[in-house]
C-alpha cells in the first residue's frame, strides 16, 4: 500500500526529533496500561470461572441431597 507523500515527509521530519521520542514514550506508556488492563481482566475472568465451578458444585450437591430425601 502506497503511503501519502505528505505523511512520508512528516515522518521523515519527525524521526529523531523530540516530538518523535515523545510519541514513542506515549506508545510505550499505552502498552503498559493495556498490559495492566489485560492482567486485571485475566484475574477477573479467573475468579468468575472459580465462582462458576463452586456454584456448579453446590447445585449438584443440593440436587443430590434432594434426590436422597425424595427416595427415602
């Protein structure tokens, strides 16, 4: 895909400048924040899955006790 000539000139002018370095720093900071958010999401999903397993175990044992009561 061909790049816009104006954009190409702007990139050439920005490379090595302080604005270019600031942009790199901003991107790095965004990557760190996205990594933190991903880790937070991963933790929440893990706890949600554990909660789902515990709920399933409680439901199965409750049904089992109900069946035992009804068969006696």
